[in-house]
C-alpha cells in the first residue's frame, strides 16, 4: 500500500488484521487500515472504530496479545461464532 510507513523489517509497523495497542488511548484493537496520517482500529470483538496517530500505535508483545484475547474469551465471547 502506498500509504504505509516503515520498512518490512520495522517491528513497530502493524498492518491490517493485526492486534495493536494505541498507547495514547490505552486501548487494544485490530488494525483496519494504516496511512501516513492515521491508523484505524476497532475493538477485538467488534464495535466502534477509532483513529489513532501512527506514532501512538505499536505492535503488541505475544504476552499482551494473549492477555487481550484471554480477557475477551473470559468475558463470554467465543472465537468464530
């Protein structure tokens, strides 16, 4: 995509479909779209999407991702249903 920033080896760049953390909002979400000026995310289980500055969005560590997914499942949600 022409609007993507960073290089293929840049660990801070997250792409569509990946879980990411918006550190300015303290929220985790799935990346919907990324441009030079914003990253669009939505909550893991769906819901209202939000825009974040690219510098505020970072890749989640495997531990963080597991924690977010586990919290979502524990809240009564099921994958693929």
